[in-house]
C-alpha cells in the first residue's frame, strides 16, 4: 500500500511538472507608444446622435443611429512634430448619407490606452470628436469609444454615443 501511494505521488508530480513545462511562458507585459499604431487602418464606427439638452436623460427614440466605415492613418510624428491622424469616413446618419474627411492628433500611454482627437473641418459639421482608445493585439486593432464632441464654430451641438474598431491594413 505504501509503495502504491509513493508511486501515485510520483506520477502526480511528474504530470504536474510536465503540464507546467508544456504551458506557454507568460507573455511579457506589452508596452505601447505612438509608433505602435503607425500606419493605415480600416475603421468601423457605430453611433447614436442626439441634440444637446440640459442635464437629464433623453428617451431612446430621441437618438438617431449612425454607421460609418473608412480609413484612418496614424502618423507617429517626429521629435519636433506630435503624432497626427488623417482619414475619411462614409456612412449614414438617420437615413442621410454622410461622407467626410478628418485630421487630428492622438496620444498613446504605455499601458496601450490613449486618446484620439478628430477634427471635421467641413462646413455644416465642423466639430472636434474625442475618443478614448485601447490598442489590442500588439497594434493589429484599435478599439474606439466616443467621449466628447465640441463645435469648431457656432451651431448645433450633438451628443454622441458611439464605439468602433480599426483594423490594421497590410
């Protein structure tokens, strides 16, 4: 009986050591900077728009849906120029076709989060949109969440709830 117990313990230890040896090593903590996302990405954004209102909640029917697809290019900048973005989007907001270009800036934190500031200079929609971003899969994808929209000129302000994803183009 004693022999069987020792043998069983030895086998269990060998199995545990074998499993540990076959398991992939813990990946190093990923760090990011502006160059992590350098290049061109295909982007998809889904949004809901509502006219700006005083503090309070709007009923769901007050929001207008919007969906966009396009391209965003991240330029990490140089020692003397900040990281910048450029791109275009095409889509539909509440049944109305929309097409626009944008420029802006971005920043990346070492924990692979950051911000994007899109400037839409076109007449009628001139505004700045702020997004929080999360860089995933080593820069293969960038997740977006719209946080703030500000007008560049007097006019209506829209509250926007939106999110999207950008995927690296080869």
